[in-house]
């Protein structure tokens, strides 16, 4: 796979997905955007949320979870569906050629995940989200069916956010160990 071409396609798809969600929902305050991938297969998709939806579904016990977990957001799998389907179909064709090679798949998956993070970081650095919305947007990369280790998740959040969301998320992370001790 030409990962440079993949990254160009992913950048275009990511921009289009965000703009579709943002522009098609002018009465909602969009505060978040993530790229997600499935650990067991290649299935990249965008996810986004609005403050209105977050306030509707969150409660005191799971406030931060609903705020920051892309799988709980209103616009999961929404935006630029055709572009993301084309990317995923191409990845699946490549994966099928290496069906029996778990090491190859793991390395391929890691490259895909790396490119997702790079795309979000580059869009953040060029202030794409801020220019479109006039405000800070929380950015994340999530791997479905895998709990990223705490240090890796912390590094992703720090790389993708230079705003109040970063501090808020990192404060929430401190509570993870406390919750595990209680359970």
C-alpha cells in the first residue's frame, strides 16, 4: 500500500466528514471529532458529538465517558461515508492478500492507526477545525475493541489537543486508577 496516497485520501475524507456534520447541523454546538478504527479489522470511520447531545445522554457517574468516548457520540459513522467506505474497501482487499499472516496484519494495522493520528495532528496544526468553527474542537483517535494503554492514550490526547480539553481529559484519566481500585 502507498501510505502517502492513503494519507491524502484520509485527509480529504476527514475534512469532508467534519464539514458535513458541522454544516448540516447549524443549531448544534459541535465540540468533538475523532477518527476510529476497529482492532480486529480495518474499519476507519469518523465520529463527532454536539454539546446538546452530550448533555442529553450524560449523567454524573459517566459524565466524562460520554463527553470523550467516540463510540458514545451522536455522529458516529457519520460524514463522508462513501469516501470512508472506499478507503476501507481498499484496505480490505490488501488485507485479504495476507489473510494468514498475523504479524503482517498487526504491522499494517499499526501503520493505518499511525496515519490516522498524523492526519488529525496535521489538521490541528493547520488549524482546520478552528478556522471552520471559530473555536477549539476536542480531537481523539480511538481503536474499537482495544483498550489503548494509558500512556499511549495520554500521548494521543496531548498530541492532538493544545486546549482546555487536553487538561480536562488528562484530569479524567487520573480517576481511572481510582475507579479500578474501587471495583
